[in-house]
């Protein structure tokens, strides 16, 4: 008997309109666990090298894990995987909410989507049954409207809906997948892949949760989390959401400002989590069975930037990209921009960072009023920032080219290439390598582009020595160094975060530092749910396996270390605050990457070797690469 999972993967061929359930054996589930590792497995198996990310041959997977839906905090997560229209390489993105647990209750552990429907459709899954339904009446509508329409059509207000939005339908490359009108698989353009397949949404409803191997162990884990939340490093995030780090980033000189020209912003107080909590916060929302309640819900009923609580509220990344990146200190404007991104279903990081790049170009005279359609695109212009978000969603005016992302926009407009802050065409998130040195390495080497959740950040190394020791990390280093021990810290915590994104638990709830639960408790969770006598070593190998699958996909596309680059701005000294005059040198970054490749067991071009792949039971991937 399988515990915790259904043993069923739904395959959908949109071209011929068929659905079929695959029933993998227990060994398959234990090797890949779910999430990113399982999604990349299906991508490598089903999508040929050189495929067009927006073509029918691309495979979009929506994967849960063997523990999704169990009643404890942090487990209701889903990973979307496909070839990315941002990078033309591997694409990968996570989201929480209630949709993941509902899909598990509906009888499936994941969905593999291939082909392209001849007209817009949505996928309806209920208690082990799946069908495609017409979605022509839903195309072009905002996310909350679509969710309401599908629930009305199906006659059940508890149906959970994941969808692409109007932005992706119009070709914005960083289109997100949105569920509950506020939870986003934001990065790498997974919504744009779904839209290109003429698939509008996946609606799910279920009534049967898989049995647990040890229900008492899971109850004990849940109770421990509830009892210890207020004394954990997660307490402030529970109270103020991710926005609580805004002022800490400012104090460290690590709050990206005016397109990464500085690490301090004079308007930081006005856009902080503290200010949000005492002014516009309406309530705190949560994900299925989670006690943390970190999701912000804001409401603004007066003034030029009104905000509907249905669309949630801004996270730290959005506060930075729409705020300090653009020199905007108006929290209402940032919240309105966040709502627009959720309405149109766009990644707030790439959207805000691309606008910041355009502002930088405008300030330097590289873009003029003629180029912007008369918009005064100076830093600090909140009205212009919000207007551009809407123009991107509509693909109008300058928004047409900005919907390509900053790197492609620079190429198309032939200006400002040196001002782009991105790797593999994915814009940098709001954690600065000048203040957190290991981020320079991880942003460069991460297979799907710059990502702040692919490893732990420098300051966490020394924050919880007992938990870090579980990963074999016992020698904390200063934040401003990028030596071999810092590289080891980056790689080992990348393995752990890769595990987290494959077993699909929240990185805010499970981790080796300030999180609620530690690594050993993740082992307890897997044992309690599945009954498997797993060890932390075995689980870390799942994380390493996932990372090698991601790198192998890129290698099959002909890409290795030459894509592991840093933007020129990283090497230019910052201005102001604790990081005044600080830059990351090309020499230290190149040295750290060479050490990283060797530690990972890859060749000098950053590609996995046959020996490493065979060690991870991925010999079939080595065959695929011709090694």
C-alpha cells in the first residue's frame, strides 16, 4: 500500500484532447519524490532538444510530492517545470496555497501537459476523473474573474483554480501561473508556456486524502510547529510577511535601489513591512494546514492607487522591485502594481526590474519621451511605474517591448545592455551579492537564472549551528568573502533547497537556519507520511539529483558554463550606506565558479559527468547526453 501519495500521474495531450493516468512504482516516487526533480524527469523524457519553449513540443509539468496534503505546516506546494521562454533553458517555479493539497485529494500526484489545444480549454479534475472543457469565454479575463466564472460553472465554491492570465495570452515572457488570484508560480515564464498551449486553467476538487503511515507522528509534528512558532525565526515573518526583511536589508546596505546603483533607499521606512502592517494590512492569509499565516492581504479604498484584497498584498521582492529598484516610496502604488501583476498574471520580480532598467535608461538619456510615448520615466515616478505595469499586461506602447524582459528589451531597442541586471535573461531578485557574497555565485550558476531561493543566504551559516551541522556545515564565514568554504556552503545548501523544491515544502517552514522546522524534522515528516525509512543523506541525494537533472537539461541544449555569467553592474562599486564602494570582482566570481564545478563533480564547463550521473542513478540521462 502507498502512503501519502496516490500513485497516479495524469498525462494530458492537448493536441488530441486525451487524458491518461500513469501509475509509476514506489521506486520511482522514492527516487524523485515529486516537485522539481519529477517535473524535470518528464521534461527530459518528453521534450526534444532544441524545442521551442512556446511550441506544442514543450512539456509543462505541475508536480506535487509524496507528502503534499498531509496535515502539517508548509507542505501544500506545487512546482511548475518546462523549457523557459525567458532563458530558452530549464524553467522551474514554486507556489503555495490550497490548490496543491486539493489536487492531491482529487487523486493525482502531478500533471504532465503536452501539445497544444486547437482552441482555448481548461482542465477539470475531480476525484480521479479529468476532462477538457471549452475556455473561449475565459480568454482575456482577469484572474479573479476567471476563478469566479469557473466556480460558478462547476457549481462549487471550493474548486481551486490555477491559471495563466491575459499577459501570458498576449505573449509577455514572464507570465506567471496564479492560483487563488494571489499565489504565483512567478518566475521563468511558466504561465506563458501554459497560454501558448491554449490551456487557460486547471481546476481541481477532491474528497479523498491518501492515508498516512504514522498519523500520530504527523500530529506530533504539527503540534510542535504550532507550539514553537512564536519562539522561532519565523515569528516576525508570521507577523509581517516577507516584507519584514526590508529594513534589515536597508541596514546591511543590501536593498537594491535605482536599478542596483545603491544598496540603500531613503524611502525604505515608507515601504517596510512594519509600515504595511500598521497602515494597509487587512488580514493575514495562509496555505492549507499552515499555522504561519505569512500571506499579506491589503486593502486601499481611497486615493489614486486603490487595491482589492482579493489579490493579496506585496511580498518583499515586490516591495523592492516595484519600490526601491524604481526609486518609488509610495506603498499604495507598489500595492497597486502588485495587484495588476496578479490580475494579469505576471512575475513581479521581472516586471519591476525591467521597469527599473527602463527608468535607468531614461535617466541616462538612452530612452527619450518619444520612446516612452510621453511618459516621464524618471526614478521615483510612482504613477509612471504603475502605468507601465498595466501597459506591459496589455502589451501596449513601450509595454510591448518591456514584456520581453530587460535583456531582450535592451537587444531590441539597442540601448542599455550594460544596465541589465540579469543572468540567463532572468532579472535579479532583491538580495544583493555585494552584501551577501554567496549570492553572486548562486545567481550565476543556478540553472534557470538568478534566484534567491536556490540556496541559503550568507548570514544563515552562523545563525543555527546545530541545524547547519546536520548538513556538515560547521565553519561559518563572514558575509563579505567568497572562499572555498563559502562555496561549499552554497553547494550544500543548494542541495538542501533542491530537495525542498522536489519534496515540495515551503522554504520558510523547513530549513537549516531560521525556519520553523529543521532538516531532521523533514526526515520525520517523510517517514511519518510514507513509512519509508529514509535518512537525511538519502533526501539530500534527491536534492543533488534534481540539481544535476536541471544542469543536464541545459547541457542537452548545448549550454554550460558560458551561460553562468554576472551582469556588468555587479562589478561597479555601489554608492551610499554600508556597501558604499563595494563591488564583486570578476576574478573572485570566476574562481568560486571553478571551485563550485569541481565540488559538484562536473567538468570544467559546468556539465554533469557520466560518473556523477550514474552515482545519482541517472545513467539514462548520461545516455541522453551522449556521455
